[in-house]
């Protein structure tokens, strides 16, 4: 389940999960809303400038994050590893995607669609930090 995946692999969540049972319960509930997603090498998961409303949890594989500036220069930002959470900026702020994320190899993810009416206060606060 999502709780086990990220309590073991995401350094951002390990300490808060141990000390905050409310966050742990919230994350377990979020896990029930998540949908699995499989991507092939070079598949685009997020396209910079698009308007989507999913938050992603990388469970297997690696993804490349890039950003293109107004002059058209593409910059490699980082490589995401299993346990990474991404898409949080546009998920939380309801804005356009700020980067492109592309699968590097065969990739497994979970995605959380925007659930209107649900406010994940503990997770939102953690992602903003």
C-alpha cells in the first residue's frame, strides 16, 4: 500500500509518518484513491505548460525532469527515483505544469486525481515544506 511504499523509500515522509498518526491515516486514505499507471521508456508523464490535476508517486523506475525556458533552452533539472512525489506544485496551486517529466525506463507510478471536496491538510502542509 501507499503508506508502506513511502514510509520505506521517501526521506521526506519517514519521520513525519512515525510521529504523526493523523498523517499516516491520511496517507492510507489517499492510497485508496490512487490509480496505478505504467509507462514505457521515454513516455511523457507531465508536459510543461499543460493543465492537469494529478499528483504522482513513483514506485518503480526512474524519470527525468526538464524545464524549457522562454528562449526554448531545455535544462535537465534532476532524475527522480522510486519514492519520489511529483506534480505537487500544480496539484496544490491549480496552475500549469512547471516542468516536463519523462520516464527513463519502464516506470510504475500511482497517481492521485484531484478529489474536489477532499482537503489533505497534513500531506499538503508536508509537500509545501
